[in-house]
C-alpha cells in the first residue's frame, strides 16, 4: 500500500508516452463498455424500447450476444486512435498550460515543479476534446448507424459493415457526409473540462486522505470523474446521436433528413419526451461510465508509469 505522502506522477515531458498509453486505454474501454454503449444508443434513438432491460433482452433474443457488440469494429480501431490522440494531446496540453500559462518561464517565481491546478486540467481537457473530435466524429457516426440496424439478417441491412457504411456515405455525400455531426461532437466534448478537472480533484483527495496505491487511485478517480462528465454532458450526447442517426437521404435512399441543425434535433427530443427525453438511455450509460473508464484510466496511467523515458 502507498503512504499518504505519495506524490502525483509529474506531467511527462516525453510526448510519445501519452499517445502510446492512450492505445491501452482504448482497448480496455471497448472490452468493458461497448455492450452498454449499444443499449444506450438504441434507447436514445428508438422510442419503442421501454427501458434498458427490455432493450437488452430483446437484443439478445433477436440477435444473440453478438448484437450487444454490433458496431464494435470501428471503436475497436477508433477508440485506440481516439484515446491515443485524446490522452496524448491531453498530456501535451497539460504541459504547455503548466509551463506557459500557469507557470510562465518569464515569471520571476517560475517553478517547473509546480503542479497544474485542477481548472488547468479542465482547460487541457477542452483542448484535447476539440482535437480528438476530428477523429471521433466519423468513427462515432459510422458506429451509431451500425448500432441502429435491427435486422438479424445481413441481407436486410443497408450497411454490411463499417467499411461498407463508410464507402456508401462517402460515395453519396462526400467528406461532409462522413463528418456529419462534427459540430455536435465538438459541443459534447467541450464537457471534457469537467472530466479532467474532476479527475485531478478526486486524485488529489484520494492521495491526501487515503493510503490507496497508484492503480487504485486511478481506478476510483477515473470512474468517479467519468460519471461527473456524463451527468454534465449526457443531454448533448442524446442530441448528437439523433443527428448522427438522422437519414442522410440522396442516393443512400435511407429516408428523409429531419435535423438540418442541432436545434432541430434538440426540439424533436423535447417534443417526444419532454425534459426526460434528454436523459433517455442514461442508466446504461451511467452504469458503463464507471467500470469502462476506471479500467481505461488504470491502463493509461500504468502505461505512463511503465513506458521508458
């Protein structure tokens, strides 16, 4: 067990470490969290499901266990890249903010060992969230469209798989179609401020008030901060999913587009379910947030500690 005087690991000056450790995070997150994510997306986009349990049982009955991992291929690759970019850039932005905004080198009281404050971690989170959105938007777009294909037979589905989905969208709608929902993704990921700010707060509290070891601190701080993030950001995620699963029309022949603007999707959510509509599917998301992100942060921080300088 670690002692209470355990100090936090310094922000690494080796840029590569954050990007490599982020790959470990992405793999851990997918293995634990994807079934929860499938249920969340289906509840967010299909009002015919009465609740999480009914959605789970109907999915397994009609599609088997594999149905819970539908659309897993894009995030398996995508989350490796996404977490690599998100956590790698987070580490870079932390260092830049610490050394140039919160502790500028030209300041007479410059101290390179001074830690970044919690709101500095939050600002780094916003910057990392914006950076990774340009990778996350197309990955989440393809994933969402695959997750709402309910037909058990592949011949009855519009998309045979992630590559087919990507190819068809690009063929008929170009790069703009692939990046459909980018604005909603940027808005959603601005809430990374609360994730990484609270992660630092929880980490400091656990280091100061408990005798937990480093991995246990990463686990609890990672899980709790992820739940803070989802409580703050969930309504914007519901709107984002509506936009990403909205028919694109044109040569795809997948229906008529309903939400040309973010506001249109938000209004539709409210009309269908009132204020509660913005929280539809929250339970599986909330249940997923702790274990998936706790293990992801354990994997990330372990990578940061073990990779050579």
